[in-house]
């Protein structure tokens, strides 16, 4: 029995790792993966060192760039060209902080998922969980590929393209960096300094992109898991009613208690997920609105100059940001609809074959499902397809305003 228990424990651990594997890969290199009781002292020290390094790298990119925009006497377009990357780096730093502050919520959600894999007893429920875990993994990898790929292409394109402008009778060459620094602070026109700054910006770009990819991956995996658990609850409700309809008098009344407990367990998991994602989603909405506006402006300018290389890069970044924020909004929409669907499925069963007391118990599930369960952005905006449309509408409204002013 001991060997069998150990084998089952190892199997459940592999299954839970299957759903969380990519999230761990995204967050561990930046020290944002939460520690647990099994985390060694060396791992905690390494995580602390990584956090210090990540903050230093981000500040080394953001501070000189802010000074450049404020103090440097440059062309307006060159400063506007820097605002987009600066917003990405700055909001990425804020998201990184929110990830570190939300380590408790991440750990609670991870432990919740691990417990769900341990308590599953039926093969049909296990297949549902595996199917949803696979979907969550695919979405997480898809978001990571687009986000990291877009930022990497932007950094490479910026490093390969030097902008030259004329100010009066003087020709001024802008250093080919993703985030242009203040020259009096960092003399990037000299070779050793330029290489150091370029490498540091590539590293910090990976860090801030990972701080965005991490929440997207967590949202995808957590939402897929919650979706699967709600599907299991609906299957249990249908089976409970059908068992009574088929006159299986030996059906246990305690089963409805297990259904209610599991339903409430799933809802508590969604509440933890919402607590973690609320602030991060708010920052992502702000960042995407600003960046889509600025990238649209860059596309208009480069289109007039027929710069195919920069146009290709900007279209990739625009598609990446639009797609990622759409995925998060779609996740919120689907999760809300799935929570409501529990009540709808309960009502559509043959509940009229049940005794009166059992019908009242099912009615409580319907009432609880009618209460809206939402993933919000800062407790202000419901993450839904409508919100995505509002983000795109607002971004292009600001783009039109910026185009009129400049």
C-alpha cells in the first residue's frame, strides 16, 4: 500500500506540473515564482539575487530614457518614438512588482490546482482536467511567443537602424537603441558604453516581457483549470438528476452536498485568481491603450517614409499586443459565461423527477450561479470582449488626436 500511495502521489505531481510547467519556466528566471515549504535556502537566495538584478536592469533602462525625454533637446518625433518603448518598460516594471506582491495569491492558486489533481477519482473527470490543462498550456506558450517575439524584433530593428535628423544646419544621429538614453548620463556614441547599454536593454526587455507573459500564462492556465472544474460540476449535476430519474433509489443524497462543496471550491479559486489578476489587468489595459496608440502613430510616419523594415516590426508588435489583450479579455468573458452556465445546465436537467427537497437544493445552485463572477481590471472594468472593443476604440481615438496635434 505504501508503494501504491507513493506511485499515485508521483503521478498526481506529474499531472499538476504538466499544467503549471510553462508558467514556472516563465517566472523562475526573473525570481517571481513563489516559494513553497519545499523551497531550499539556496533557491530563496538565488531568487532574491534575481529580483535585485531585475530591478537594477529595469531602472538602468527607464531612468536614462526618462531623462532623455525631459532634458534632451531633440526632434518631437524622436521623443514620441521613445515614449512607446518607455511605456512598455515602465509598466513592465510595475507588473513585475505586482507579481512579487501577489506571490501569496499565486502560491494559493498553485496549491489549489495541485489539490484538485489529488482529489480527482474518476477517469472521466481526469480526462476533462487533462484536456483543459492542455488548452491552458497552448495559450500560455502562444502568448509568450508573440510577446517575446514582438519585443525581440523591436529591439533588433532598433539596434540595426540609426535615425538621422537635421536640427538647423547640424546633422544629429540618434543612437540605435530600443530606449534612447540621456547622452550626458550615458555617452552611447562611444563603442564600449554603447555595447554595454545595448546588452542591458536586451536583458531588461526580456525581463519586462516575462513580467507580462507571466500573468498572461497564469491567467490562461488558471482559467482553463476553473473552466474544467465547472464542467465537472455540471456533469455531476446531470448525473445526479438522471440517476434519480432512472429510479436508482440507492443514489446517495450526500452527492448533492459534494456537488455544492465542489462548486463553492471552484468559485473560491476564481476569487483568488481575480484578486491576483485585477491590478495586473488594469496596468495591461493602460499599457496596451497607450502602446497601440503610439505604434499606430509610428506606422503612419514610417508609411510616409516607406520604411519596410520598421513597418514590419511595428505591425508585429501591434498584432502581438492586440492579440494578447484580446486573449485576456476573452478569458474573462468565457469564465463568466461558464459560471452562469452551471445554473442554466441545472435548470435544463429533468429536475422535476426529484423530490421537493432535492429540487430546493438545486435551486440554490441556480441562485448562486446567477450572481456574476467576473475577472476585473482594478475592480473597474470587466474583462470581456466589450472591454477589448473599448480599448481599441480609445487607442485609435488618442491616435487621431495625436495625429491632429503633430
